[in-house]
């Protein structure tokens, strides 16, 4: 069973020089000025997903090569190190740059941390170009009974999902036809949003109705989606068509505004009945009306009751809907990102008159816009 992240250490990754034994809760809202390192924190989870998909080299080259992933470059930092704890397991790895601009997995290790007689760290191999987690899924437990630690580590880490719905251009996958059969898991970029909604409509009608009704809150003219696969080239394909209230004419996905289609994807990700153990979203408020951000904040809070949610945001309105101890302030000092969870006790007097969003705008909470 997939488990959420409980503790995290990162060394040498992009602007994160050192983050040690950082506790993660069910809701984690990152705030900070531009360039503070919030997006780098999110990128760490993107890299994790690439590793479990055996696509580390492709990911590294796509984002400019291995040297750019090292804090202050390879002359300052020789390795990236990480340690993650979740459920009764731990996973850690060391990465180092290669001559051809990639990143090599110097070593990766797993550990069972539950029960009596804690097991030691077990190496999955050294000097590999890609993670060996998937290859070791079928390893048996040391007792010879049941599956081993690599299986449970892979099951968790491979299902942590970074949703990124920023690309709403005409060429974006969410606006194009998609194979109707690809519908059991919402893609990170929302490219299969129509097939996934069709899956919910047929398999979880109550969830589908909730998503539809939530979209109606921010778009009163919206009636329902029109999810009718069309056979093309021997394959059923589907796109996110919809109907307006009071009319029968079907509108194309092209007629959805950027903010609305992004909100549809966000609502679907946060309301899905079987969410990933950890959901990561970078600046979900992008392009949304202030009222839609208020609805989004409620969705984030609700989702955090069912799974772990990590959100990076610049929105004071979204902050106004979370508890102080859910907020992680990110500051950039001497080139490195520092992460600090807010202490409600320290802000008690302030919170009697101001919201967290207002305190952030006033720079009472360090990490507000313009803070260094």
C-alpha cells in the first residue's frame, strides 16, 4: 500500500544546500518570494517520479543537464543526497554528475523501519544510470515470506504525483483528443482529463457529480461535460466537450477559458476517489479568479483529509484558508533555500487581527514578496 511522506532530507539539489529531517504533514503549503526555492522543492518530486519510471537521464537532459541540478554547480557540490521516510520504510540515494552531462546513481538504498529489530539499509546497486527500484519489486522479504522492502518503497514513491496544469495552450494535451481507453489514472499534465472524467462518470458517479457541481460554482453558465468517444482510425478517442445551461448545442474544449480548464483539472485531481498517497501542485492559483481560488482552497483542505497534499503558492487568498502550522516559509539566504514551518504560538497575537495571507503580504511572516 502506498504511503505518504513523513520525513525528508535533501542535500545539494538545485538551491537546496541542506534540508535535514524535515517533518511533512497531511497538508504542506509552501510560500516564499520569487526565486526562494519553492519550485526547486517541487522539482525534487518530479525527479523522484522520473527515477521510478526509469527515466532519470531523459529528465535530466530535458532540463539542461546534470550540472544544473547541483547546488552552485559541480565545483561547489559533487553529489546530491536524499533520504525519505514513509510508512514503515525509508529510501535514500546519492547522485553524481557524469562526463556526458547526465546524473549517475552512485548508490540507492532501502530500509524497513517498522517492527522489532530494525533492518539495516540495503543497497540496490551502485553506479547505475537508472533507478533499480522497479527491477527489485519482486524481491522477497529476508524471511523468505512475502514481498521485500523494494516493493513497498516502489509502490509508494512511484505513486507520488506532481500535477502541473499550467500549459493550457491549443496544443496542450488537455485540449486535444485522447485515447478513451487511457482513463484509470489522471496524468500529471491533465492530458487524459476527458477519459478520466468518463471513467468517473461510469465507475464513481457521486465523484463525477461532485466535480461537475464544483465547476458550476465558478462557472454558473456551465451545465455538464459531453463525454462521447468517437472512433477514428480504429481507435476510440475523446475530448473535453461540454454543454451550456439552457442550450443543447455542444461546445468544444477550445471554448473553455484557460482558467476554467485548469480549474476542471485541479478539481478532478483533488476530488478523485483514489488519490495518490502524495499530491504535489505548483502554483495552482495561476489564472484563477479570486472566487475560484477560495473554492480551490476548500478543495485542498478536503483533499488533505484523505491524502497528503503539498502545494507551492503565491496566493494570499489561498493562505487565508489554511492553519499556520500547515505553512512552510521558504527563504533564500547566501544562495541556499531555507525551509521553516510556521509556529502558531509565535503568531498568536497577530492572528487575532490578521489572516496568514495578510501577515505574509505585510512581511510579518518572513518570506513575503520582496523578502531576502
